[in-house]
């Protein structure tokens, strides 16, 4: 038969829920399931595989109730009937999403997706390896420490002539950080050295629209933000 995952807005507790459809060999529906998890504002399934115990492993994204504007990469384990056994979420202060998942030879799982919270670029490839219960801390410990990016506070936002920004306390000013501004297409439009935790962004020659900004130290992005010029 066939197993399908996606999302449903018709069934489930959240505004969007992971949707499972199991069919026979000619596509007739055998059962459907909706999965939203605990404290979930919305969830989507992007990839599903049957695993060695005849259950299923799903990855996608979910939006926690505590932070509905950012998504986490989502991992869901079900039994052979599509009943949820456990769910796991992975991510930081910004957007993550799982695109594909497979079971590994040690009965754990590996998912790949995207992350805006970790890594040197605005968006980076996200690779997560878990044990059979979806945990990332095994007896071998954490092999690699993720580089976490912090959030730049910008206000007012949107603005018309100028805005103020506050840099996170975690940024070491002695490392000679730079502020780089990019347009919506990723083109660098401005760059300057940062010597204080408070700075001002001037509209200047910038056109109306959305912009992204990074704080960079030694070619590594350590904080990000975005703003809109009206």
C-alpha cells in the first residue's frame, strides 16, 4: 500500500496538523490520522518512512504555542496504525524545518532540513541525529556543539527614517563585530563596524522594503535581525 503525509486544517486541535493517510495497493483509504502534539500552534509533515517495526517516522515542522512566529524541526514516531508514540522538536530562537528523515542502522533516525538559528549564513543545512527514542544525547555525548545565533532588537519596526538597534549581551565587542545589511535578495547594501551595544539604522539611500542584518565576528554570523522600511 501507500503512506502519505502532509497537513490538514480540517482535523486536529491546532490550526494546522500533520496528516497521515494509509491506503491499500490501489489507493483506497484504510485510515487517516491527524497529529498536532502538545503545545502546538501548527504542524506539517514533509517526509515519512516505514521503519523496521512497521511503524512510521515523520519529519516536518511545528510552531510552538510559546513562539508562534518561529518553527521547529519536528520528528514524530507512530506505530503501524498511525497512532503517535512520541514527538520531538529541534531548533533555536528562529526557524527550523525538517525535509527528509530516515532510520539508521543503529535504529536511530537522521533528519535533514534547514536552520536559521545556527550556522554562519542566514539559512544553513540542518542535520540532526537521534537515538531510537528521538533523543540527541546518547552515551557518546554531544559530538558537536551547535553555534547559536542571537536576535538583534530593532525598534521601531517598521520605520520610515531611522530605527534603533540593541545588540545581545552575549556579543563580545572586543572581537570587532561588524553590522551587515542585506536586501531581500541577499545583496549586501551596507556594512559598518560596531563599537557599542546601541546603534542607529538610517534609511538613507535604502528603498522601501524588507531587509536582513547580521552581526559578524571573524566571518561568523553571531546575531541576526530583520526590519522593514516603509
